C-alpha cells in the first residue's frame, strides 16, 4: 500500500510541476532557436516597456551574455523599423484573406 501511495504522490507532483511540460530535460536548443526566442522577447519588451528601458537592460547585461550582446547589435534596426511600422495604418484581415496569404 505504501509503495502504491508513494507512486501516486510522485505522479501527482510530476503532473502539477509547471517546469515539467512533458519535455525531456536534457534536450538542448540550437543557437537559432535561442536567438529567435530572445528576438521575440525583445520585441515584446519594446512594446511593453519602451526602447529606453530595454536598452538600459541590454547594456547592463551584454558583457555577460552572448545572446544579449547579439541582440544589442540589432537593437537600432529593430527600434527604427518598429517606429516606421507604427506610423502605417492597420488593416483588418478576415480569415479568408489570411488563408490566401
């Protein structure tokens, strides 16, 4: 009975663990995957906190982290492109048009 209860508790802990996500722990990501995720995160951060705060954070941490250093190189282009695209009008697209694209 104790063994069965221990296994049930262990399964519940694994199921409730947010870090588990049913992925193998030892899976390594390629440099492209890491950079793509970091690039998406910087774009979200720019929208949320603004370029000044993101630039300050990147400058502080760029000497320790290679990914942040590479993002810092692209930072002016991303900000300039975002400022340019912000001035363009937005267009609503329905599902049919989206499928054609």
